């Protein structure tokens, strides 16, 4: 009961107070139960491989932002004449460019950059604040930028949430199949929202056009040496992490052994050693770790490790009770029906409670049940992870949801409308993708 009390206290703190300090305090309160010491709890969290990978993932994203890779991709794409006087094509392109930037590791940089682009186009065409087209773009840039990066199996999102699954089942989420499924879902969900807004709400998009003057300005943008090297090395970085899941042998085994942490070290070292004309590093590695690492979600993840160990222990017995209760609820259901209920129910609950909290609570428990039922664990993870990633329907749904509700050019009513629409679209698309996922992830079946 003491351990359960710590869990309830943390849950309340995460949902209604803050993420960081309740997590840090959680190590102390867990020690009061007598299960572990404060230092032992911190050691359990820091010694976890997922914690290290998440820290390096944040540092890598900061490095990309400093190099300016996102600008190079965005301005090159928007310089094309095909987007002139074609507002819906331009709208779709802006969103998909953001998805691409997110997929390559530049989530925040891509989101803020493309927001600037949208604002410039709106001001050039004298579009007033509160226009549904502009609100939709601000929202979809946020949704697509995060989803594009969160669906990459060797970046922070999958690593962190996948760590909940790995902790309880030993199964690691990785490989090109998950990347394909995740990015397919992302692109389909973005295009579906654009289509729904266009057909049902029928906003006038004729004023949202790329002027020839703006296009030429984008075309005149010249990459500097740092950006050129950054783009080239980013391509090698991405392939080095992706291809070992396709090819096997000595060289690929070596790359696989380096993994995300090793490749990130190599990437950041290049720009730490490389000096500018003033003798300063192109991207100081120290800044990547001091300014780029978001400690709030990392601390939340870390405290769940000793807490989960305590809840799973035989003398505490909480997880045994929870598993028995969930098993009795789902035991009479088909696995596919269970997955459908998971994406609907968990997706809805995460709009009201924090998505990281929901992941820590349900991924380990339900993942073990799916395996016992003979289901595919990676299909389950894909379903629940997509449901957790579409957490924008309320300000409490996720840390990133606040970015759209706090945006001074997006009416709150538009934020709610587009957030709930994203949830509904996710439910439909993810359910439709379950058979495809079972085929893509067939190798994970026993």
C-alpha cells in the first residue's frame, strides 16, 4: 500500500502540478517505503539503457538545430514553381516538409521554422488572425513535426515509450518496418485532416498563396559549408541506423553495435572538432547536453523504473493484481478487438491525462497481456503509441499540446477542433492499419 500510495501521488503530481519536481521527489518518497534507497532509485533510473539513449537523442536534436539542417530542407522545397497559385498543394507541401524534417531529427527546429514560413505567407497575403486555414497549418505543423520524429525507432519517442515495453517483456522496438508503418500513419493522418477541413468546413484558401517574390527569396538561399556537411552526414547517420535491420554481416553488425548512441557521438564530434573562423566549435558538444536535454520527461521515465520494479516485486504484488484484472476483462476478446479498444480508449484518456503518464501505466501491463493472448507485441505497441502521440485535444494531453493552445494566432476553439479531429483520424487510420502491421511485424511472433 505504501508503494501504491507513491504511485498515486506521482500520478496526481504529473497530471495536475508538474512533470519535473514530482518525479525527482518520487525517488525520495519511494525510499520511504523501505523498498529501496534514494541513491538506489536514482541508480536504477540512470543505469537503464533507454535513459542513456533518450539523453543522446535530445542532444542530437539540439545539434541539428544549431547546424541549420531544417532551413536547408525547407527553403529548397519551397523554392519550386509548382507551388505558385496552388494553395492546397502548398498547404500539403508545408505539412509534409515538416514531417520530413521531424523524421530526420529536427522536430522543434522544423516546427518553429515552418511556423515562421506560414506567418510570412499569411502576412504577405493580408490574411487576418484566426483564419481556419492558418490555424490548421499551425496545428498540423505541430502534429506532423512531432509525429514524423516520434515514429523513428531510433529517436527519443520510440526509445522512451518502447522502454516501457522492453522493461516488462524484453522486446525491443526497432527496424525499418516500424519506420515505414509510423511514417505512413503520419502522412495519411495529415492528409486526411487537410481533406476533411477542405471538404467539410470549406474554408477559402485562395488567399493563401506563395508569391513569386517569396519563392525567389527561398531560391536565393545559399547553404553554408556547415549545412552542406550536416545534410550529408545526416544521410549517413540515418542509413547507418536503419540498414543494419535489413542487412547482416560483419560491417552491419559493427554499425548495429555502435547503435544510436555511437552514431550520435560521431555526428556531434565532427561539429565539435570543426572550428569556425573565430576558432569556435561549429556546435559545442557541451551545449548539446546542457541546453538540448529536456530533463522533465527523462526524470519521469527514470522514476518509473524503480517504481515499476517495486510494483512488480512479489512482496508488493500490485502488477500481479493489475494483470489479473486486465486479463479477466480482455480474456474473452479477440486480440484485434482488444487492439481496437486500446486505440479508442487509451487515445481518449490521454486527451484528458498526460500521454507519458498513460504510456508508463498501460504499455507494460497491456503489452504482457497481448503476448499471453498470442498477439503481436509490436502491432500492439504501434497501436497504443500512435494513440498516445495524437495527444493534442486538450492542454493537459501532453507537454507539446501547450504549444498550440498558447499560440497567439490560433483561437482556442480551433485548437480544440483540430486536436479532437486528429484523435478521430488516428483512431480510424490505426485500426485500418492493424492487418498491415501484423504482416510488417510478423517476425516478432513466436
